[in-house]
């Protein structure tokens, strides 16, 4: 999902913002950022395109989340976008 960046400047940022925080809190921070990126990406696409081009959706989410994660010294390690379905 995410990892602490190996870039020296990013390590300093990560130490400043994240040192001493429990893993569950770090997971929550990263999840919140990725969920916000997901909402932003989905709102910018037609529903039909979301269902037909999951790679574009995943790439857009990663791009949207990258700057927020970098601000904490984190980066996306892996991201999987699963099938989206409407009920009703």
C-alpha cells in the first residue's frame, strides 16, 4: 500500500511527521489520503469509463495521492483498484 520514501529529504520529513506514531495511525493516515484521492478521481470520470478502464482509475488515484503522501515522507508502494458495482 504505502512505504516510507528512501529519498534522504523525504526521510527527514517522515521522521518529523511520523516518528513515534503507531502503525495503526500511519495506516489510517495513508488510507484517508488514498480514499480522498479515490473520491476525487471518481468524481472526475464518467461512470462507464470507471468500469471499463480500471488502470486509468488506479493511475489517477496514485497521482492524486502522491503529493499528499510525499508531504509526509511516504510514497505509494502498491495500489489495487477492485471492481466497482452499483446496487439498486
